[in-house]
């Protein structure tokens, strides 16, 4: 199999990140915040000044018997602008300390349930899906999230077409991808990166 593994000493999983009591309410709050912040606002709506046309007053102010009108693009008219036009902001804030604790709580739960496995750093020499599939078959997992540190392009290309396997850079871990995983494969070099990022 065309893989290149770096033999390094097995790192110790720091207790402050991987031995934390699971806090369901905090994890829920962090997950809700993350998913809300990923949402795109509604399409940009146009107010009366942004709608095309309507520059001319449709009829004179007095003497017609009709209501006064200054533009055919009034929000009251069909084809007019929207009264309170704006994009909706779905962002939900959570402070950094709480977000870090939530991630540590999730990782600790995976470790407690023996669904987290330390693996040596791996870089595939070729960007072939079969190579990645063979690698994961050797781990004995039918579905897993591989957390790496600075994965090279070959590794990314080899894994991305696998249905039940995914990868994540250690600097970009988030509650959604962690909770979606069935099993986590954590590379040796990713451990110190996660420790540094999650220390409070």
C-alpha cells in the first residue's frame, strides 16, 4: 500500500482535554451556535429605493380623486419594494472558553466510550481512494473521522470520495463534525495542536 507512516512515540492524551466530564447542555449550546453561524442569511431584499423604476410620480397630487402616490415602487404596490428589507443574521454567540470546554467534553466522551483511537501520522504517496480505503480497513472501523495536522493534498484527495470516512484538520475541529462521527482516529501530531487550541 502506497502510504508513508512516520513512527513517533505515542503521545499522552492530556487530562484537561480528554478526561473532562461530559456536559450535555454546554455541548448543545456550542452545537447550536456553530450550526446557526453556518447558516446563510435570506436573499437580499430590495427596499423602495433599490427597486428598478418608479422615478416618476404616477399622477398629480390633487384633483384625481385617488389617493396620493409618489412612486409606483411603494411597498403598498405590486412590484414595489419591501418595507423592512434586510438580510437575516442567524449568528449566535458563545464565548471562547465555553466553546473550548464543549469540544473537550465531546473528545472526552469519545475516549471514555473507547471510540477514539490514536494512530500514527499518515501521508498517502498517491491521491487514490483505494489507498485510503485500504488504510481505513486496517483500522477495523467501518466509519471514522480522521483528525490530522496539516494533511497533504494527496491525503485529502484520497479520502474525500469515501462515503463513511472523513478528515478534519486539528485546528478546525468543531462540535458538528465531532458529534457526527462514529469513531475518531486521532493522529499523534494532532494531539499537541488540540491541546494548545483548547487550553483555557
